[in-house]
C-alpha cells in the first residue's frame, strides 16, 4: 500500500508542481510575453512600475490615484487587500474626511464635487485607474502647477482613457501612471523648483 501511494504522490507532484506550471508559463511567455512578465512599464530603460498596480502620487503637479489600504505600505503588490471597513465605521469616515481635506488643500479654489474614487480605496488596494470624473476634478490643478494650458491636460486625459471592456463591462477609466508619464514628457511646462538646501547646523 505504501509504494503505490508514494509513486502516485511523486507523479502528481511532478505533473501538477512542475510540468503543468512550466507548460503554462512557457505558453504564456510565447503568446503573451508582456502580460506574462507582469505588464511592466519602463522609462529611459529603467523599470518604474506595472500597468496592473497603482502608485502613490502626492505632488500637486501629478494626478493622484485611488487611496490604498494595503500594508505595510500603500500599493503593496505582495499584499493585496482592502480596508474591510463598513460605511458606518467611524475610522472610515475619518479617513475619507482627511482625504477630502488633502484634496481641498492642494486645490482650494476647486468647487467641483469630490469623486468618490479619490477618497475610497478599492477592494484590491492596487487599482491603477481612476474614473474620468476623478481625472477632470484634478485637471485644473495639474495644469496650473505645470504651467500648461488646461486643454493640453484634458487632451492627455482623453488619450489615456481606456474604454469599457468588451464595450459593455465597467466604465471608461484613466490609467494614472501612464497619464503622469505623458505629462512629464509634455513640452512647454514650467520647471520644477529645486528642493531647498538643508540648513547648516549651528556650532
């Protein structure tokens, strides 16, 4: 009884643990090499992110993505998770209020309603997209901070808007990282002010 069990264990381990994963990985690399490698994004030959994972932008000259509840840091691809807090949880209410205040502080003259996806984390905590409303809400701030015409920023938003899947699933959405990369490449914007030098210590 022991020998057939061991033989079956070894065979199943080889098939399910080596042969099948190897065949699927090899086929994926052959048919969908970019997706199989993680849909990676490079700039100037340097890896800067993935199309599938959001990044944390906080400078006013960039579009901000959705909040992330992953730990121990935001947008942690190794720990996809949501906050799992319900709408009546006081902690969630406080988080949303602080996010609204941060948006208002970055653009105090903006009178548009704050889109919900800018103050609420997705279930995965890794969403790389924002809604078109969230992009439009930030367009004037980004244009002002970069010294670009508003129409230029709006054109870039349209260029990086993805349509519904299969034309019917979901809503049109904007890929934040690709949009911000396109903004950095746009000519005619004002230079970023250099960071102030650290003060010399006394004594």
